[in-house]
C-alpha cells in the first residue's frame, strides 16, 4: 500500500515537473511548439513502451468512438496554455487554479449528466475554491 | 510599501488558468472513454498521437498567418524537451493506482498533494530556469482554501455518495 501511495504522490510531482519543463521550453520557443514536443516525445516514449510490453493495441481499441480521439487536440491546447501561464503567474497559481477549475467543472459535468453527487460537500468545495481564487486577487 | 510577496497576478491570467481546468475535465472524460475500450496505455498513446497531429495543424495554420520575425531566443537545454516523458509516466502511475484500494479519489487527493508540494518548491527556488516567486500569507491562505475545497469534492462530493 505504501508503494501505491508513493506512486500517486509521484504522479502529482510529475504533473508539476512536466509543466515546469514545458514552461521553460516555451520561453525558448513558443507555448504551442512546447506542446507539440510534449505530445510528440510522449508519443514516441509510449510507442516504445507499448512495443516492449506488447499490450498497446488490445482487441477493444478499434471500437473506440471517433469523438474520443479529440482528447489529444484538447490536451494540446491545455498544455500550451499551462506553458504560457506558468511563466506569468507562477507554478503555485497555475497548479492550484487548474485544479480548482477541474473540480468546479467536474461537479458541473456530474450535475448535468445526473451522476451521483453529495451536494453539501460539492457545493461547499466549490465555495471554498472560489474564495481561494478571490483571495489571490485581494488587494493588500 | 515594499513587500517580499510576488507581484499581483493579472486577473485574466488567473481566469484563463481556471478555465483550462475545464479543458482538463473534458480531456479526462474523452481519454477515459478511449481507455474503457482499449485500456490506459492505448488511451494515453492515442491522445499523444492525435495531439501531435493537432499541434502540427495548429502550427501550420499559425505559421501561414504570422509574419516572419527576425527575433532569436536563447536555445533550451535538451532536458527541457522531456516534459512529455514526465507526462506519459504520470499516466502509467495513475492508471495503476486507480485500480488499487486508493481508487480514483485517493489517486486524485494524493496527486493534488504532490502537485502542491512540487509547485511550492518550484516557485520558491525557480526550478528549471523559470522565475522565482516569493509567496506571502495571502498566497498560503489561497492554497489552503483551494486544497481543502478540492479535497471535499474529491473525498466526499463526486461519486462518493453511498
């Protein structure tokens, strides 16, 4: 169990590391070029890994609906925007506001499609996140 | 008044970051659909592949519109190109942990902790050549509010109703 906790924590650290590296690359190139390299090099890495593990294309893969292919293009915009923002508002603001936006939009998506949701916790969470955002803007 | 705090961030930049969290929700949803058909490795591989093609198209469109500038910038070190490896490794770790007792909620909560610790250190010391930002009490308060709010949603809000 300790191993899996370490895995999950490491995953969070790697998200930050990735944004920091892409942000640095964007300073020397452009956010969109940094996003291109992020995807192209990740693709090469995953292709090699898939060939070694031999489980890249499972039988169900071909039944993936066409619209699920759009995760990549959305990711390009996401990585480009993060690479642009991190040099302007810093790593903490970028990480926290992206997480806040992910949480609030996730709650909205679940509400819209009628997924199970504990309302008090979700609503209080959204209020705290918005309060945190307002606090980053409060004049001293 | 002189203050060690970081300069006031532009509100539009903060809103853009918040909005990009919505893109992340959409991305997780779309990649999750691909993963439910072909598994986590296929899903991440597919997203990186279609993303590469999309980035080339976006760059080609912008290239034609943008007048050439004679500006040259300092070249980036080779390590700056490894963000994609770090991102791909993230997917391997999280697709493992969601299938352990940690489940999705534990994976998200611990990932949040990892991101907060890394980003605090990154701003403090200016990791990998990005600007340093000294954080003040106000920033600490904002971090605390957003973390507690997110943990409430992850652990007790979404999908946690028994």
